[in-house]
């Protein structure tokens, strides 16, 4: 049976590293400037900040005045608050409502295109707002002077918004990215060769094995991202570059010049692909062994007996699904022999069974790591997916928006999850899908295989992340891991100029040979004619 | 001052991993089949075998009867000896003599091309011989049956010769490569995207910053390697594939399908470049802290006083340089205030000074790690270069053949070594170059910076290698780290088919629009004419 012990399936070597690397304190305290992105991105960043703080580093966090997650006061960091015109949250809320509705129907291509453009406009607005806030920072001479005087050792930022990169460029700080997404699309596409033939563009919903038609669609998806960066996101940052940097600057170059990329991913979760020497995979860095449950929850879980429990959560952003859907979910749950713990904030479904416990919040990690848990009904957010992998719990995924479908797809491809799209959602479908995940053994077996692979690393993802964060502080960067690629124009990078020259040379040789033959032939004929005339 | 303590400049975290991961014994003993390559490749492979043996694994080594390095008897492994028609060594000796002479003169392009073709022919002969030996193995039914019955857990092989890959394919074993070179060229080029615009082809003598002309030459160098694989090396293996494997097989595919690549390189030594998830960099895995010298050698070294010593060795393959060169070297040494330890096997130079000690063999690692050592005069073999990096000793390089120039170039680019080519060799040049390395502080500073970077890794290269070797045994491979790329034909991989379709579609739209305009125009004109006529 699968061992539930923390870091269960490790060799002695990794066990030693796990036990001993974890509490290692740093020798010296560095000064870290953090420029985070709000929302779920902050949840991840905070995990890193906690660990950096525990290792004796001093942390300063730049936050917008309207932040809905990043608190001004914290025992972990000092904060610098920048006045923001409007809360980013309003953008996201408006978008979520729209996107959420669209997900419930199978849309036409035209409608899909329209929705995509609306989505891109919303992102554009968010970047414009962020740049407005950034300009306020650059305009505040006193603040900028104090940042310069503070002599930070490093900038830690999330490149989904590029403010941190511009600030680091201004302050001449080495940069560590806590990344998966950049201003447009996924981080790898900016720094590593990414053949579109087997690397699905996030949002395409494809795997690393595509048909010809899918490869065409994948290319079109990629062109949308290029368009977005060039015409929708880029200009706001270009304006900042032009105004505050002599000789200008360019966001994509700044992204490419980051010292270390701490990537919230790994190749147990994601499809294998080309990578770069300065990309460190810390997927699942936030996962920890399950802690004991609160007594009442433990009692509920144990009361399930041999049938075990199902855990359901659709994340923190969505408060409630439409009532017709929650009623159907509740009535399916009511028929099960399992007990269900459901994180649910909306109206209490009328069809709720006695076996289902509605909760406002739950210790999700500890529940997923509980031996009684049989399945996880989830929306497919990165955190939940990584925790499911870590604990080896099979997933029934109901993707709502963003990267959730793509995340779940990666599990489904390995036979460790089943996806039920909202457009296909109804009671019987949900019941059938849930039954499959509960009773079809390979789902659990495959997820536990992923869990074993994920846990079998020479050092823990978090220790790897901390090592490289401190490496950058020790060596004032990691430029030796960065390629010379981004100094070149695209036609040189792709050797287009060289190939054109070689083609021209080849053509020249052919032409010369052709001319030579022609001249020889004519001379021959002339001579023959002369001979005939004589 | 630079700390000379073993693994000197480490954070506490890496120190713990260094101290504790090293002696960790493996929980279970695996059965490893090793198919090595002879010569200096074996020197590296043996280091891995020693460690695997120490961790309780059982090792079987396949060796040719004429092997000049791989002994039949060993406390580390059981050997299987295959009768070989002729010794590979004879090929190499003939080549070395020829190549060595060519290095002493600045050759014309034509001569260079001729030499390259001779070199490739020699390599071709070596592969033909290896395939002949391999066929003998496959023909030996009893041997093959015993190999199948032995149920090995893993094949460990060096892909410079592809015998091990074919054997693993036959026995259906997971494969770990101890690699830098494959049958033709460098390993990365077979598995990772390798833009020729900034990745110099080994043998080209270029860095990662190339001029346009160099990029053209680099492309031509690459085409030679493709030609070599396709027409000179490939056919011998294809014959084996056709004869012994139903449905045939293909060497490059087998190379691409290896589970783990243990690469004898890293990005302190090599230029940063795209890589793949299953490539593990173990550059310097053979390096160990310096041990005390034998008393007489220590006495000699200490007698140098504040001036310190120079260590010189041109590797194990070259017994002696031409007499005129060694005489010039000796007379330059004689004038120095330093003492010199020179590994030299030929005639004793007539100009030898009292400060120079000629030795047949020397504890090179311990000398390079000695605080008295000021410079290393070396030919640039991988082992020596890695040891120089590990110990932070600046290098005066005299490259002779193979990858030596390229290895030294990587140090020279970082300001940690100076290259003196044989074609430029004379007494005054040698003296000037040596003086520069001895007195120009940046050489030492840069080398010690490389040393600090090399030593500052989350786990030691050897431990990383061992972890992944055992990982493959634990999980019966590492297929989750392998891309889907090599299932595709080249035109799909490079999206040529998709781009052609999109171009055709774009062209179609243009054509259609053009036709439409033409028809409308004609209709317009006709109507106008009709109106005029009325």
C-alpha cells in the first residue's frame, strides 16, 4: 500500500537531504526587495517570503494601496504602499463573471474569438493600471532615493506583471523570478526554444501529442499571444521605459535577462520540454506533510469508515456555482456511501444529503493527505493540483477558467484525473465521472505513481528554491547561466541570414555553371557552323 | 584569500548535503550492465563504477579482448570479454601522430579539409570495428541468453560508441548515458534545440559570441557532422539494426530515447545553452579535495618558497612533444624563479634547469589543489580542465587535438586561461604567455571565481549522478522526463507543414480577394460602357 509518511517513497539519500536541509539557517541575512503580483500569485510568493524570513533575511514588499491580499502590516516584512487609482480586483471580478458564464455553454468560434479579445482587453487594462501605479513610484523622488540607499541584495518578483523587473533595472539589482506566467503567456516561451509542434500553448487545451489540425490551431494560439505582447501589453511598459530610462528599455529583454527563474512547475506535472540552465523547477514547493485534522473534522472523516471521504473545493475566487449545478452536485453526493467535505459559500443546496458537510474553509492540504480521502473534486488551480500530486489523491476536475483546464489535462493525460467540463455538466454525467474516479483503480494508482516521482528528487523543491535565492545574493547574480541568445536580432538567432547567404552562394554556383555551359555550347555551335560554311 | 578547504565556499545548506549525502549507502543493490568506451572515456566511467560498487550495486562490464585500459579482472566488476579483430588503439595512435604534426603548422583550407576527412575516415573505421565486435556478441546465442537471464536493472553506457544502446534495446533495459560525445558530435545536438547562431559546434573553435562569418562557418561545421552521421557512422549500425532487430532500429532514435543523460559538463565550464529535463550536469564529478603529497614531492614543492610551483602535463596519450619544443620549454622553465613539476616521458631536454623536476607520473589532483601551485601548463583534456576549475588554478593551455582547444577556449573566454597554439609555439612566446598567467592577477582571480561557482551547488555533481542512476533503477526508467519530439518527422517538428498550410491559406485569401476585385471592376466597366453606349 502507498506509504502516507511525509516524503514517503524516498531513498535514504533523499531522506537525509529532506531531514537535514530543511532547517538549515542561512549564514548571513540578505536584503530582499519583493515586488509581488496580487491574488493567488501572492499566496505563492508569501510561502517563499516566510521561508526567507525564517532564514534571517530582511524583506521589503512593494504593495498597491488597494491590494486585496497583501497586508500592510506583517511580522514577515516591511511594506512600501503605493497609491493605486483603482483596485485590480474589480477587473478580475468583472472578467470572472463573464468567463464563468461562457464556460457553461459550448460556444461558436466567433463567440470564442470575441471572448478571447474581451479577455485580452481586460488584461490590457490591468497592465495599464499597474503601469500608472509604477509611474507614481518612479515620480516619487524621495521614495526612489530611499530604495537606492537601502542597497538591496536582490529583487524577487513575479513577471506576470513587469513592475518588479523595471524597478530592478532602475536599482541595478539581480533578479529572481517566482514565475510561471509572464506579461503575455507562459514564461518558457520567452527564454527557451519552444517548438510549437509538441509544446502546447497554454489556453489551447492541447497536450504534447497534437494532430496536424491541432498544431495549426496551436500556432494560431501562439500568434494571439505575440499580438497581445506587441500591441496590448507592451505599449504601457514601453511608455515607462521611454520616460524613466535613458536609452529606453524593453520588457521582454528584461524578462530574458533575469538571473534565476524559480518555475512553479516540474516535469511530473508538466509535459517535458526544452529548458534553460537558469530555470529551477520548484513545482510543489508549497506542499507539506499533512498535519492532524481538528478533532470534529477528524471524527467526521473517521465516521466514513471503509468508504472514505471525498473532498470538494473550487478554489478561493469562486464563491458559488449556479444553484442548478450545486443542487445536482448535492443530490449526487447524497446517494454515495462516502462522506463528503465540500467547501461551499453560496446558498445551501436543497438536495443536500446527511453524508455531506458544507464548510466555509477547510484545511485542504491536511485533508488531501489524510488516509481516508478517496478523491478530490477540484477546479484545477495550480496549488490544488500540486497538493493532489504530492498526496497522491486522484482528481475529478471541473475547470472554470484561466489555466485550470490545462492543469487538469496534464493529470488526465497521465490517467490520474478525469475532467468534466461545465458545458457537459449534469447530474448523471457528474455521477458517472465521480464513480469512475472512485472505483477505477488506475486513477489512484497513476496519481500515486506521480506522487512517488514528485517526491523522489535529490533535494526538496523548497530547498532548491532557497538555495538559488541565496546563491544570487552570494554571487550578486547568476549571469554565467544566461545565454547570449537575446543579444541577437531574430533573423540572426534563427540563422536566417546565414541560410540566405548559403542559398545565394549555392544559386550563384548554379548560375555560373549554367552560364559556362551556355557559353561553351554557343562557342561549339559557332565553330560547327563555321566548319559547315567552309 | 581563497579558501582551500574541501568544498570551500559553500553555504551551510550545501555543506550539510556534502557531508551527509556522500557516505549514504543505497538501500538495495541493483544489477548494472556497463558497456563502456575505451581510453580516456573509461577513466571517467570507472569513477562512476567505483561509486556504484561502493553503494552495493553489482556491476558487469562488457569489454573487448584487445582493450588497453579495461582490465578483465577487477574487484569492482565482473567482466564479459568479447573477441575483437583488432585493437582500437592502433587507429587512435595512427591518427594522433598525423593530427599532432598538422597542429604544428598553420594549414591551408584545402589541407584542413583533407585532414578533417582523414579524421572522419579514422572514426568510421573505429565504428566499423566496434560493430564487428558487436555482431560477434549478438551471434553468440549462449551469451545473449545469459544476458537476458541475468535481468539487469539498467544499462550504463557511453554513447560515443553506440554498442551499449543497441544492447540495451535488445535486452529492453532502461538506459543511463555517461556522455558528452555521441557517435557523431556532441550529445546536446541530438536531443536539445541547438541554435547554431550562438552554440558553437565543437571543433569549430568558436565561442557563444560569433561574427556573421563565424556563424556561416559554424553551420558548415555542423553540416560535416550531419554528413558523418548519415554516411560514415550510421551505415555500420544500420546493418546491425537490420540484421538483429525485427523492424530495424535507428541509432539516433535510440540515443534520443535514453532515460537519463549524465553530462560530463556544466555551465561554469561550458557556454549556457538550451537543455532538456533528463540531462543531468555532473561536470567535475571526478574531482576530490587534494590529499597530502608524498614527502619528497612535498619537500620539493615547499622548497619553492614564496614563488610557488608550476605544474605541467600534456595528458596520458602523448608521450612526448618533439625535441625542439621540449628544449625550448625547458630553457624557459630554467629561467623562472618558480619550481616546476613536469610530467614528461620522452628524452630528457638538454636545457633542463635545476628548478625543474621531470616525473613519469604525478598526483595531479593533489598538486593542483596544493596552495603552492601558481599555474598549470596543460593540453586541455576534460579531466585536467575540470580539476583546474575545481582547485581554482589558472591554466596555460597548449591544445594538441580533439576537444582540447575548445575546452581551453571556455576558460580563456572567462579570463581564466591563456591558449598558446602549437603553430605559434616558440621560446619567447611560451615565456611571455607563462609570465602573463603567473603575474597577471585576473587569471587567478577569474579561475577562483569559476571554482567558487562550481563548488556552490545544492548537491555535489557525483551525488547528483548517483541519485539519478539509482532513480532509474528504482523507477525502471525516467520516461516522464523525455519529450514527444523524436516521434515526429523533421518537417512536423519544425512546423514546416503548418507554416506551408498557413502560407497557402494566406495566399488563397489574397488570390480570392484579387479575383473578386477584378470581377467587380469588370462588371463596373461593362455597366459604365453600357451606360455610355445608351
